[in-house]
C-alpha cells in the first residue's frame, strides 16, 4: 500500500488549514471572509493533485457528487454556496476524526437495507 506523503508546502498548508471554517456558514458570499475561505479550501483540496484534475464539487447544487475543475468549483461555490454541514472535508483530503461523530450520521447495519431498498 502506498501511503500519501504531502510535500513540505502541503504540510504547511495543512497546518494553516486547521483553520476557522466559519466562512462556510456565511450567507453573504460577497464577503471577503467567504472568498478567503473558498481560496483556502481550493488550495487544500488541490494540494495533493495536479491542478488540471477534477475534484468533487462541494457546492449546494453538486453536493459532492459531480467532479469539476478548480475554476468550476470556485464559480459554483460563489454562485450556489458550500454545503454548510460539510465541515470535515473527507472527500478532499482531510482526515476524519473518528472520535467525533458531529459531521456524519452513522447508519446502523440493519437500517441500510431500508435506505437502499434491497431485500
């Protein structure tokens, strides 16, 4: 198994990104705090991949389903806003803190069949 090793610049960015994510709750996407937050998110999400690659778009419209380029994600985040409860960016390289279940509703095994309608 190959383990991801961030470059020194990425390590610094990861330290910086132990940041205040309150920008995600802002309704006014014209505020400088929102724009700075979007830039920091994009820098983090694209830190370990080639800039020409696509990531899942965390805007309200795409809902982390559709893959988009950096420029497209940036436009979408300003146009539609970010998913406000996506505060641990596990689909974008942030490690999930298993001691905290705030960001995810865990599904019990017996309920999974109801969710996917398989019996």
